[in-house]
């Protein structure tokens, strides 16, 4: 069994609320709601666990004030969870499902704010613990998946540091994030796999904005000597391995909740890629996981 370490520095308590019909400026009463342990890499870990039990471990920070709610949800889903506590609350996100319009709306609460020097010191210590845990786990896993935005409470070089540690350990590294964190990572240790959506790709590589997307993806992969994957919603996914381009069609489904489809893709792709080393097979597996997730109410689930 191949094992994957999922690193999530933006842990989230996700409440998914279902409405028969959602009307703005009106009082809306839900049919029901669910609460899940979430955050991009946590979602990926749940899908990996459903693909093969014990294939994934997730490490994340959790706010001390709502710690039990996250732990209860993680236990229900049988997640192999390693965590460090930080001051305050784990951030929360509400997903509103309108069954009539078949739409998904996400409301994300802002990141925790460190108000005192004591809080800042606690977070600095938590960061050291996270890096130590990752370093220890690198001996036990085949790959690291790091996904999601970096909350401002963490050091600006943290993502690049994790990428460098993974590279030095000669493990596969999948990066699903953008902006300065991706640029710092590219300067420190080029990820084996970069997976972002089309808008994120154009933002991250503006020097290629005039090129057709297929050519830009292939050139980026050639320049970086790695795999670059660009998801495009319902349109075919573009990918290139060291400059060799391929496209993978999506699977059209009756979507219930599109939250975490990208995270589910990451899980399926990395799971199959570690097993077979076959890019096309991995793209198909990622696409299959994303489609199954879209059909379900739970974020980051395939069954």
C-alpha cells in the first residue's frame, strides 16, 4: 500500500446546509445540515481513506475552542489525524445547497487573528511541531500533498520549507496552492506535481498569458521538468508531463455539491499515480473521484 501525508494548514469546520429553495433577502429554513472536518487536504485525506483504508494521514492545526467538534467529525470518517492546537477557533465555512436551482454557495469565515504576543508564541511553537511531525512522517510515506491557502498566522516560507523537506527525502510532492507561496516553493524545490485550476494557472504564470492554454501548460511543465495539471470545471482537464501534453475529459453528472471536487481529484490522481506511474490513468482516477464527490452531499467523499 502506498501512503500519503496530507498537510492542511487551513483546517475548516464545514457545515453543509440543504434547502429545497434558497431566496436572498428572505427567511430560509433548511431541510437539514451536516458538519464535517474539512480543509482542502483534509478532504483529500477522506477520499484517500475511502479509496483504501489507512492510505492517508492528515496533519493540521486545530483551534482549541472548537477542537472537539472537529475531532468528532474526523473520528466519524475514520481519518488518521495528527494535529497541533492553536489559540482560538478552527475557521468555519458554510455551504448552502439550493436543490431547486442546483447551486452550491460557499461562505468562508476569515482566518483566526492573533491578538496577543502569547498567542503568537503559541502559533510559532505549533509551527515547529508541525515541521517536526512532517519530518518524522517522511520516513513512512511515499508522497506529500500540500493544498490550500496559507493563513497569515504561519511563516511566509513555510510552504517552501515543507516542499524542500519532501524533496530532500526524495518523496513525491503535490502542490495545490498559488501566489507567493507557489513562487517561493518553485525557488526552493520544484514540486513533482502542480495541480491548480485555469484561473489560478493564469494568475501564477502571467508571462504565458498570451499563449493558448494547451501550449502554456506544456511549456510550464517542460520548463519545470515536472507534471502540471490544470482543471477547468466541466471542460476537459489539461495536463503535461515534462512538456508532453494530454487532455482528459470530465464526467458529466447530476451534481449535488461541487465543494471539494478539486480536492477529490487530487486524492484520486495521486493515489493512482503512485500505484501505476501512468499519467492518463491517474487523470482518469482523479476525474472519477471528482465526479463521485459532486454527486454527494458530503464535501470530499466518494461514497
